[in-house]
C-alpha cells in the first residue's frame, strides 16, 4: 500500500486527489495549516496540522512513514494582490517552504516528491506550444517562485537519491472551481451577450480528474523520477469554442456576437482592462506529448465530459444555494 502525504489536502485539487487515493486503498495523510479547516477534508484521511508553510515549518511528524509527497499547498496567483512585497511573500511559501519540506522528506527517506508547479513557469503570451524543451521564462512573482521552487528540488535531488517529479498544468477546471472560470460559467448561465464570436485563439486546459490521474501515475511509475511533464486535456479551444461548450453543458444559448479582437484589445486598453481581455484572447498551448509517450498516459476524460461534470456541479450547487435563500 502506498502511504502518501498531500499538502493542501483540503483544496480544490487536494480533496479530489485524496478521495481518489482513499478509494483505491492508499494510506493518505493530509497536511493542513489549521485544524479549523479539518472539516473540509475527505472522510477517512489522516489529518495533521502544520501551521504556516515557510522555512521554519516542522514537517517531521507529517512525513514520518510516508513513501511519497504530493506538494500542492502554495501561495497562489492573485489578480488584486495588495501585498507590499509580493515576490518575497511568494518566495517565503513557495520556495523556502517547499525547500524545507523536501529537505525534511529526504532526511526521513521519503522516496518520491511530486511537485505540482504551473505552466506559467514556461512563460506567457506566445502562440507556439510550450514544451518540456523550452528554457523557462516565468513572468511575475507567482511564476518566478514556482520556477525557483523547482530549481531547489532539483538541487536536493542531484545530491541524494531523492526522486523528484515536476508537473506543470495549465488552468485546472472541474467541480468546485473558483475564480475566473466560475465567473465565466455564471456569465454564460445568465445569458449575458459576449463579443467573442471572432476569437481564434487556442488555449489548453486540464480537467481536475485528468490532473489527478496524472498525479497518481507519477507516484507509481518508475520512469517518472527526475522528469518534468506538461499536462493538458489534449484539446485546445478558442474562448468562443469554450463558451459554446459551456453553454451546451448548461443547456443555455451561447449568446456570442462578433467584434474584431483588435477592437476589443483597443477598447480594453482605453478602459484599463487590457489584462482581463488578454486572458480571454491570448493563446496558451501545451504540448503534453512527453507524459503520453514516456509514461503511456492518456487523459481518461474528454474536455466535453469534464465541462459537463463541471456544469452539473454548478447547477446543483447554485440551485441549492438559491433555494436555501427562499
């Protein structure tokens, strides 16, 4: 039986990963920052409170008897970060915290460390597919901290027998999704017209259960050790196609109308919304051929299936909340 420590076990990815491992009979220990959040953990998980994650976190009890660590906990990218020194804040958690955990794990003979990084380590704003052969070009404090954490893990592994696996997913969606993807679902559900019918960009994403499946494979596959893998559903869609797929999954009309993307970018610049519009119109394509070839991995769910499950969760959840308010 595999004994796995999952950091961020009560989060969007961690809770689904923990449920899957528990269902397969694995021993799962979930590291959480506060016992107040213990109720968010899947039933059956062995919870351990570790407090704040930084260079001083005491991980000894958490990693004792563990075969593999899946490190998900991180300071995540925030659109309106009000921190006066964001790069230091990101580095304290994502770099120093990861280094501290890996050093403790190596000293306690943990076999493998699966680190869920981000495709943003490769870069942003290019139309060609990102590959594992790219030299990293992270933009912004979050991406920089993720890259620096990867580098720390490689340094530890180079001097020991510690097995490190790096995963760089793009946007992750699925039941429980928040932030901009949830906002988009709400807009489509409300039938708000969107001027995106002419968008011809291409974006890769990954469904939550596909990401979990890839993580599980990287825990057990001998050829995963020491590798970096980029992940996606294997289907790249424009924002217009994505909205149409979400509309279909919700059983709603898409209500797209055409405006030239160049005009949208100009209007966004005038109104100070260039970043928001760029996230809709820019391309981000992921070449995930390495994990498919070297580990023989195929995403078990199609994007259509993933969006349908996400839409079902949304309808059930927000219908329940609406009824609760009546």
